[in-house]
C-alpha cells in the first residue's frame, strides 16, 4: 500500500484486509487515528478497529452486504483509538478480486474522517436553509435534448410562488411552465448559446395565480445564466423574485407623474386664460367709461342705462377674472398665508368703500358698527380683504 498518511500524505485511513478479516496492510493515517504502530495493527482482526457498536454493525450488516455486492460506500462507523477516543468515520470498501469457489475475498478499506465530511454537509445544509429562507426562488433549470424539462434544484420558495413542491419540479417542470404566458414559456425554452459560451438573462414574466376573487396576475423578475450542456441540452441557473408590489408602486408613480403633468398644464392654461381675458375686458370697460364721462348730454336715457349695464357686467366679469387669477396663483405656488397683526376695522372700511357702488346700484345701505375692543386680529391682510369683499358682494346680490 503506497499511499501514506501524515503531513502531505493521504488524508484517509487505508487498509488491506485478508479473507479471514485480518489486517494485512495499513497506512500512516490509520495508525495515527488508532494511536498504534503498523506492527501493532497488522495481523489483528479488522473489527478491533471499531467500537463495540461498530463491531456489531460491521459483522452483522456490513460484511454480508460487501460479500453480496462487492462494494460498500459511505457507511458510517466509529473507530476506537488506543487512548479510548472515538473517531466518526465514513467507510468505503471494495473486494480485491472474485473467488470462483465462493470463498471470501480480500478487500480494501478507505476510512474518511467524518468530521471533515460533516463540516461540508453542515455547510451545504446551511446554504440550503439560507436559500429556502430567501424571499426569492433560487433554481437550476434544465432542458434536455429530448424536450423534457425539470429543476435539479429549486429552493422552497417555489411552494409560495408556484404552489408546487420542489420534489415535483425535480421530476418535471410542467407545473411551472403551465403557469407562464405563451411568450414567457418560449423564452425559457429558447435556443441556448453555443458550446463553451453563456448568456445572461434578465426579464419579467407574468404568472396567473388563484386569488380570492378568481385568477390574478403576479409579476416575477428573473436573473439567470444560460449555458449549453455537453449533451446539447440547456441549463439555467439563477434567481427569481416576486416584484408584483414593486411593479404596482412603479405604476402608481407613473400615474402620479401623469396627473401632475395634467395639473401643471391646467395651471398654465388658467394663467394664459386670465391674461388673455383681462386685456380685451379692460378695453371694453375703458371705452364704456369714456362714453359715460365724455358728453353725457348727447346720450339718451336708454343709451346711458345700456352703458351702465356694460360697466356693471364688465365689473362682474373682471371679478371673475380676478378669481381665476387667484386660483391660478394658488395652484401654481400653493395657498400662502402670512399672518400678522391686522386692524380689522381698517380692512372693513376699505372693503365697504369698494362695495359702495354695487350697493348703491342695488339700493342697499352699508353700515359699519364698531364692536368692543381695538379691532386688531391675527390674519393675512390680503386674504382677509378677499374674504370680506366676497361676503359683501354675495350679500348685496
């Protein structure tokens, strides 16, 4: 037996066992595990390497299986060293040659320290658990040359995303492909890249899922690497995530942006409309005022009344234009209020003076009665004046 243990040597214990079950050769790694020299081990029964429980399993199960099949792989047994320590091992055994008379054959043993293997298994288990806890689905998808498709690996998220089990998809990807739209199915089964090359895929697919009120559409984002297999098939390895909520938020953002653009267009229209109306309106009111104040004796009573109506109607129209301008200003820059100490009586007197012509034309008398106190309030003087003028105008009407 040429394989040696120790530093730089073979990391596993090796032994050659004769037909009577005695050790014929051992390597240095096995001697180190046992804490014995080769002379102490050679000639001893191989069962002496194991613990009491290991000997029972070895004699009652392992040996009959080895004689029946000629090999045993990854059989867990415990070795007991000279110092009494127990070493968990994975045992691999193969017969050396067949005996035509049916007598037992010599066999070789390979003993792998289970601690290293257990660390690898634990790491693989940790990775699998992390993949199953991930919000998306980690997968490997294969499309065989005969058209058959399946998932050699898929994380547990497939239960939530596609309502099927990883075991079922390992046998066939039919349930997964049936949930896709026709165009998305064709994308998954597209021609793979040339041998030795790979292609990065990133796209969003629509999936029909059952909901409380019927079928609903979910959106899944796929990131995958696609490559051609040596036998001509295709292999996808990647990640799939549910982006339905993100897509909904993006659609709402687009709708909000569109609504904001409409609002801006409306504000700009109101601004232009107020400006365009004010120019001809000022001309109408100015000419009506000139006719009334120029040579009134040349006008008949009917013409005077008509000019007065033009002035009154123009005044109302100017009031509407002012309101339109105010609305435009509020929508353009927001409704700004600047609070300060304001003399309410002074604001009322100005509003009454402005409303006096309208009141006189309507036969209404306006009176200001002083209330107790100095009449000072916290307000926006300009806004307060607008409110009082509107109230007076509506009351006179």
